């Protein structure tokens, strides 16, 4: 059995795609996942599964949500090692930036280098970002709600989906996935 973290995009935001965490936990158990634990209302689920392929798990979870709740939800599945690497690789922590202003966008795939290069001319200071693989580290000193460098901005540029978590949530997901 492998341990995984599912990050659901866009549930329980502005009254859209409402899923109670107890119902989400129940769905994961119905999909034959074990040791299921949810964290806050934004769609974070730690679970164990026999399946080892994150892509197959993403498909299975998306299908299960569509079948049970009647709407499409994009899902990114990562493992505890990936989230640990995300924590260790944040360049803004090393620069002693305020952790309350840090976010990570988890992308569905690593963006093409040519597209990353095309973003170099874009400057939204004091907001900053750093892309490492399929993760985008954000520092947004005026708050994420006002940020120009947000999930939608990067999804549009890269033509792929992603989901954003604040630094506190990323740390908590690692803590929860490392336990038991």
C-alpha cells in the first residue's frame, strides 16, 4: 500500500462544487482507499491505496466525484516524498520571506521551458514566483486574494490546471502524511 495526498481543485469555493469532508472521506472509502483523512474544506485528502500510479488514482477519484456528486473536479495526486521535497525546495523560505505570504501551486504537469522563459518579461513586483518542476512557489506580500500571480494566471499561461495551497496547509499535509 502506498500513501498519497489528493489535492482537489476548486471545491467549496464561493458556493461552487460543494462537498462536505465527511462525504468526501466516505467516497474515498467507497473507492477502496484506506486510512483516509481529510484536512480543511478546500479538498485535501491523505489516503493509502494499492494502486501506485498517481495518474490512475487521479482518474479514479475524478470519476468517483463525478458519479457521486455530479460535477467534474480536477485532482492532483502526490506522495509524501513529493510534498517533503516541495517543503525543502521553497526558495522564499531560504530568503526568510514571511511564511504567511507563501503559496505553492501544484501543476498537473511540468510546464514547457519555452513557456517558462516567455514569463521572464512579466513583472508584478512585489509579488514573486519561482518554478521548480511542476511546482510554482509564490510570495504575495499583499495577500493571495489580491495577487496577480495566481492560479488562474499560471493556468492560462501554461494551458494546464493547477491547484494552490498556502504554506501552512502544505506543512500540515506533510505532517499528516508522515504520521501513522
